[in-house]
């Protein structure tokens, strides 16, 4: 596997600014020359191992902050955007994209926002949207995508909300999380009812009554109860977080508030330190963790991907949920693997096969085109509505980590971690593989050669 050099100029400048040090003082503490520090801060030279060690020893820095973060996500998102046919010219080299993401992240985000606006306009024209002819049909970013990107670039970890949820969950060690929540509702004069006829959750502020579906599973009932607790008791914190996010529309802010309440509910159901300790003890056995905390497999897998608290980070996981059409409905990655923002995921990835083997975990050793290797898990998830005629929602969830962490997962037992790794990609337009039998469209990078007298798996060759 090729060793990737670490360029982290923006992060170095952020650390120096946070410490209030001049370049000379910072260079002295890192025991490097001033010109060398200047070159690292401007990404003209990679950060050396000695500097990484000095950052950890001198300032107690969690060095994973330098290697995983917004830069890699921006690079992946820009590559995917540039794969759009609207850019017919030569694609910028990967090194240039990395420099742009590292040195000018605001400009990179502006480019992605512009491309997103173009896509929305194009989709409206393609569907003959009548609203385009109205005066009020000004172009606005999709609220759903805006909120998705907010969590994406926060590493799906919100420290203040996470700690507030942990404090709530551990404030009464002698009680269960349900009894703690129910006591709070009683003190607030709110009655709690479980009803066959209610939706999943309904709160009537005038009657001060909270109804939760009796047909929902126990983990879903707990989650919905804690979601309402977040809205009732943490409103100031949620609103302050929303103020900092500066969403462009009221709709995006409303959607984000639901997301923040969901975050609180998941973090309270699976409090950070207790959950992390149990994850280590069980070697990240999802079924045992679900049983210990009374949670669902999806809740456990999602929570594992959010253990990114500075100074107490867990294994960097990716987490994804797809529907039966292959559409990604949830995505988060603390690893170098980033998911496609538009369309589905690579068909060679085992998450798509989970529907074929219900009730079983699928394991896959996979390698992405950049040479990084992963241990991937996949499992189908069914969400029945609790009645014979009610529709059943079916998804597949995927969870994985880089293979260097695989030994800490019980799912690595019996696998040859030095054996064959299946090739997977992100999406066809940005995948560099030339001989993939599942390729749907040509890659943006690479010239095509078409021979009308010869046909292999693909009707063209990629040069």
C-alpha cells in the first residue's frame, strides 16, 4: 500500500492560532526552523513524523486530527462534482485538488455549492418544473442536502450536544434511561401514553400529552422518548447550535433541529464513555452492544461512527444505510472512504448483497482505488410497523474500518487479513479501475478507445 504524505497546513495554522503563538515561537516549540514551518503551513512540504510527535508531546494534540477531516471529504466531493458531464475538459490532477482542499477550503466549498445549485436547476428543467416560471421561483439549496452536509463536515460529532446527552443519561445511575426520562416528564406535568392508534411519536403542547406508538419496537420507543426530551429540555442548546450553523432557509433549520434532537437521543441511549468502554470490551460486537444498551443494530452501528470526541476517539468507522434501490439514505465516514453525494454506491460493495441473506452479517475485505484496505460489514435491517397490513421498511446498513484496526473487531476472527481484498470504488464516474465488470458509465479520467470489431465485458477500453 502506498504511503500517503501528510499535508496539513491549514490545521497547523489553526493550532498555532488557537495557542496564540507566532510562527517563530511555534517553530521553536516544534524544534524546527522558521522556513521549514512556513513551508509546512503552506503545504509546500509534508508534516514530518518528528513534528507530529512534537505536537503530541508538547501540546497533547490528538494527532488523528491531522489525518482525517474535512480535507479528504472535500477532495472526494470535488472529484465527484468534476465527474459531471458539464465539465468536459481535462480534470485537475488529484494533487491540485488536495492543495485546493487544504489551502482554500472555503473556495472548495463554494465550488461545491455552485455545482449543487447547477444540478438543482438542471433537474428542475429536466422535469419541466412549472415553478421556474413564477416570480418566487428563485434558486435555493435543498434544505435536506444543506443539513446533510452540515453533519458531514462536523464529522457527525457535536461535542456540546453529545456531552449534554451523556450527562442526562448518567445523572441518575440507579435508574434506567426510560425511568429518568419519565420522571422528568412527570415533573414537567406531561403525561406519557403508549397507543396503538398514535403515530410513532406525537406531542400535544396544549394538553401536555406525549403519545408514542405501542406498535414500535422497544429501541424505537426509547429513541422517540429521548428525542422529545431533547426538544423539551435542551432547546436553548439546540437553538444555539443552529445559530452557529447559519442555515440559509427556515426549512433547513427545522430539519437540522430534528437531526440535533435525534443526535441527543442516540447519544443519551448510548452515552459516550460507557458505550465506548463496552465496545472495547465486546470487541465491537454489534449484537451484544444492542443487548446491553437496549438499542437496535442500526443505532449501535451509527453510534460507533460518531465516537470522535477529541482526546477520546474510538476507531474511525464509516457507516451507511441504503434502501433496496441502492440509494444512500444515511452516510457518515470518519475514515478516508467517502461516499457518493449523488446516486448509489459501488455495486461490488457487500452492503448491496445484504438483502439476499436476511438476518446475517456479511464480511468483506475490500480495497479502494487509492490502495486503502477495509474490513466491511453489512446487514439487512427490517422495520415492521407492528400490524399485518402495515408496510415493512427494509434497509441494509454497512459499517467498516481500515484494516489496520480490524483486529479490534470480533468480525475479523477467521479472516486472512493479508489475503485477497475485493476491489470496490466510490462511484463509476470517479473510479479509476479499467477492468470492472460492473462499470455503468466511463470514468471521467482516462481516454476511451472503441473498437467496433472487438467486444469484451465493456464496449470500450479505458486508456
